[in-house]
């Protein structure tokens, strides 16, 4: 089911029918129900009483504001941090990005988002302006509440993101001008926002053929 969400087969608002999913996987509804609970805990699925489970929607207005704000704040923080990133810190960031690249072969949007956060934090944490770091962290937290993993809706964006990370690291290593580093970091954030806004998962309507899902109890007719 996570792969279906990541691939866009299950679009935001798509109703997840336990009996149909169980039948397609040739298993009982019990592990399917548990899987839906796990996806709910990860923020990829929501459940409403008397309605059922659906692929979680993105609060688009809040997401747009958070991404635009984070682009400005994180871009500035990364540029200010650049002169203070040690060779060891740069090596750590490259290692994190290498892990992100390796994870593309077995893509898990939730894990990718966590590792992506760790990569950016490894850079902006060196910013000498502590107040700016607090603002960046606060916006990351707000963004997490809006959408646990937007990469679930734009999985193709992940590969582009890794390449842009490498570009930012190259600029830092080359001691590029601060405005160039800031533009690259801010553009990286803007590209993710635009990728989501143009994604089929956002614009495509939920399947009409999928009936409501119910958390069925023992003996209930599917």
C-alpha cells in the first residue's frame, strides 16, 4: 500500500477497501487492517469513523506557506553556515546524501523524508545565528504536521533532490559566494513545492470505482 501511495496509484483521498486489498494480495483482512494502522501512524493514511480509511490529503495552503517560508529561512541559514562547515561536517553531509541516493532503489517516502531532514540539518546547524536556526527548526516541525512525507505524492522528485543536494555541497566545498549558495538552497526547496503542485497525485481525482472502506469486525460481511 505504501508503494501504491508513493507511485501515485493511490491518490490523496483514495478510499482503501480492506476486503479488496486483501483479495488482491491473497491474504486475510487482519494484516491489511494492521498495515493501514501503521500507515496512519506514519501520516500517509487517515481514518474517519463511518467513512473508513483514505490516503491522507495535503493541507495545500499550509504546505505552500511552509515551503516558501522554509526556502527563505533555510536558504539564508545554509549560506551563513557554509564558511563554518568543516571538512568533517561536509563529509558527514555527503555520506547522508549517499544514503539517500542508495535508498532510491527501495524507496520509502517516510524514511526518505527523515533522512532528508537530517541532511539539511547537518548543514544549517553550523549557522552562527542561533535565532535563525530556531526559526528553521520550527518551520520543519510545522511542515511535518502538514504532511509527513510529500515524497509519497512526488516520488520522482526524490532523485532530483539528491542531485541538488550534491550541487549545494559542491558550492560549499568550493567556497562559492553566499548569495549563490543561498539561491541554490532556496531553489531546491522551491523545486519540491513546484513538483508537488504539478503532480498527478494532486490533480488527479480519487477513483470512483472504489467504495467506502470499513474496519470490519469478525463476522461482518465484506
